C-alpha cells in the first residue's frame, strides 16, 4: 500500500476533527491547507476509493442542530406518477433525499423520502402533502433514531440535474481545421490550423488534469479533424500513458493501415464517423468534397480491421429526413456497433442552414420511429438519439403505453441518462481552450489556459446555471419531463438568444 503524503495526512486530520456547517465546508478546509476545494475533494475521493477513509462526505449531525424527528416516509404511488411525485417530494426543504424502489408483495411502497423536522408534526405535514399531491394510495412514516449518513443528499431533485464533480464525457476539439467542408459544420472548419490552437505542452497539462478527475471521464478526441494535428500521436500516447479512456471522432478519410494500427495500440477502443447520406452522391453533397464517401468507407474498414469499434453518426436535416432508414441499413452493412442520430443545431457553419432543420412534428415522428427501431434492434447495435433531448420524454410516453417500466433492463443506458447533457455530465473544450456546455453552445464557461478544466467544470457560474433546472423558461420550465429531457439549450439560444428559453423544436404541451 502506498505511503500517504503529508498533505493527505493533514487533510484526514482536519475532516476527522469535525466539519463546520457552512455552505462550502471543504472550501474552508482546503484553503487552510493551501489547496483548492476541488483538489481537496479529489484527494478525499481517492482516499475513499483506496479505503483509507470510509467516505468523502460530510455527515450531518441533525440531532445536534435540533432536528429530533427524522422520518423515512414511504408512499405507494402509481408507476406513471412516481417521477413527478419524486420531484415534488425533493422540492421540500425538509427532504434530504428521496428515491424509488420496486414494490414487493408484502411491501407495497415504491417512493421513499427522508423527512427531517424539529417535531414529528412537521414530518407528518410534509408526508401528507406529498401523499395528497401524488395520489398515493397509502403511506407510512418510519421514525429513525440514527444520525443520517448519506453522501448524495438528493436523489430526485427539483432543481439539480447532475452532480458537479466530474463529467462522464469530454469532447475535445483538438483542432478546428479539417480536410472536408461539411455544410453543417459546428466548427466552421478551414484547411489551415489556427495559431491560437493549444500547444502540445498545453494539451499535456489538460490531459494531466483530466486524468486526476474522479470518475474517469471518457475523452472524445475530436475536431475539425483531430488527425490533422502533426502532434496527434504524441498527444494520444501521452493520454494513453496517463490511463485516460479515449475514443476518436474522425471523418476517417485520413485513416491508413498504419494509422489504424497505431490508434489501436494506444488503446483507442472506438471511432465515430459521420455518414449523412445513403450513397456517395448524397453524402458528398453534404460534405462538399467529391470522393469523401468512398474515403470514409475505406477508413471505416481499416479501423475495423485494427479492432476498433465503429459508431456511425447521422446528422438529421430536411435533406436526409426521409432517407434515415436507408442510412441505418448502410450503417448496419458497415458493421457499426453504435448508430447515433444528431439533430441539426443551427450554429457555426450550419447557421446558414436555418430552415433546414426538421419541424417539431417531424421530430416527434422521427423519435417515435427511433423508439420502435431500438426495440426492433434490441441490444444488437447501440442506438442513441444524441442532442434530441425530447426522445427521453417520448421514450417514457411510449413505455407507459407499452406497460414497460423505465429500468436499465428494459432500456439500457437510456434509463439512466438524460436528454441535454451540456454542463451536466458533458462538456466541450475548443481548439483554443474555451470550455463550453457543448460544441453548439457558444458561451464560454472559462478557458483552460487560465484555469484548470476540473475547476471550470465544477465551479463555473454558467455550468452551475445549466444544472439548475429551475432556470428553464417557457414550456420547458413547467414540463414534468424537464429532469429527463431539459430541451436543447443550444437550439434555444440560436432561436431566442436565451439558452434557458424553451426548446423550439418540441411538440409537447406540458399540463399547467
Ligand atoms: S445544448 Fe444539449 S441537446 Fe443541445 S446540442 Fe448541446 S448538448 Fe446537445
Ligand atoms: S417541453 Fe421542454 S422539457 Fe418538456 S419535453 Fe419538450 S423540450 Fe423537453
């Protein structure tokens, strides 16, 4: 077992001595030790993972602060009302955490909420309100005499959509330059690399920071075309040495047998390639380079031969809306292990494509078709509707009609994720170091040249706002599905100049 560092020993002594009840207790402890808050939290998480400490969290001594009535309230709620009931329960200040569990024959309760009160009557009043609003057929209060021990205080939350510690995915535009000129390009790419792109040394610093983040985020090495960087393999080898999980987003036109082998040797497990038409003529028109289709298909074969899995991305516009089935068939023929559909976001070069987006009605139709396709294909190919947040609403509507529960068993990862991940599990880093919620949302949360990515992701004001669902406006603000959908914030920004406005391409009308 490794030796603890001096700073780790001091940190353990500090937290073991009791944590002061303040808004940011770890910030205070960290500053006393000359560390940043996120460094302290990361160090504590590492210590917890290594089982040196039991948990990296404050334990609230609720009795010491006067909360003597603490009840686990359990409710029997209809399956189609449980998410709304959970949201409602979590909106009470008296509820520290709540979650759902399967009912059993002898225990008909499926919604649990931990309610804290100074007196039992306070817990009872809250439980009564939750039961009345959710139409619970029965409920119980089980008083606890123990102190609360919870790391994750709110399971369902009325306002927070994701934990802020670490993203699951980071898309990194390694270069904005590209050898193609796609009409829908977010990066407005050119053939020439910009002088302001991150240097090799800056890329290394960024990678070291990612490697130190808890949860091991997956790095999507993207562009423009990432392979256009002459130091691409130097950077990739550095990421591999740090043990970073990485995948490649490429147009595949520059792939050779040697490059594919080198990618595989560096642990690139998957590559995504965009195919936007069912044949060369349609695809090349979109990519604006004759022969792009043939080159991409050749690259795909070489990647597959090197053992790299292929994800086909399809950008859906009016041009290919009615050809999606044919592109799917092509992707299957190409041996794709994943197929992702992307909805056009009219930013970057695609700003000129305003009006090329499919309508809200077509959206609804496509996402319903996608639901059926997923059920037909099963687990054979991983299908994902990316940046089509209202798919997660449609999936729930359809599942309810089909009598299916939203569980991982029935819906895989779709049961655990949400629609818009911008700043909530996902972030984008531009070629010159700007951190954004996603590549389609031109609002800077910070720049890794000035501050570490890990700091920006956790603490930037803009990301904190993106995680606060109470800021959503219009119909997204009052929608019962906002926690699982959230609407596309980039399309809201492009259409209304306000990224918290309602999603312009959703046909759903929430109940008042
Ligand atoms: S705002 Fe969200 S849904 Fe929209 S493009 Fe970005 S990540 Fe995708
Ligand atoms: S109204 Fe907004 S939150 Fe509700 S389903 Fe539509 S896009 Fe999603």
